[in-house]
C-alpha cells in the first residue's frame, strides 16, 4: 500500500516562492503519473501539474511559467516549485500518484498554501 506525505506549505506574501515535496513509500513499479492538485472550499479539486513517465510534464494554464514540477527518480520524491505566487494560488495542495494497471489513485493528506500580504 503506497503512502504519500506532503510538506512545504505555509504562508507567503504575493510574489514569493514555496517548494512543496511529496515523499512516497511503497513500490513505484506500476505508477505511471505523479502530480499535484489543489482545492479551495466549495470548488472541485483541480490538476495543477503532473509528470507522465518518463518525463512529460503538463500544467494548468494559470500556473504555466510560474510553477515547475520535478521528481527524483531514485527516491520517488516529487517536487512543486512555486514562484511568483498570487493570492488565487491559495489552496490545499495534494500530491497524487496514479497507477495505470490496476487503476488506482493514491493521495497525500494535503498541505495548506496561503498567499497573502
């Protein structure tokens, strides 16, 4: 059973930066995509960025040019570097690992990111 643990969230001023980390425990053999989602109260959880193995990246339009997703292939750790943060980036950020066969989604517990002056 895979477990994911996020860290790195916090309070930052507009224009600032944060780096989120997601550490995975368990086999990565069947994992074919890793990503970050975010959710605010009353809204659907949305995809922010993902890596589709081996290295295809995909971003929601609102973060392109500001956020960068990366991974450490050996450890399975996934990072989200967030620069030029805006108040609208405020949300709980969740790490996701996706297995294709069988189809399973693993989620972390979430980490709060608050962008405010």
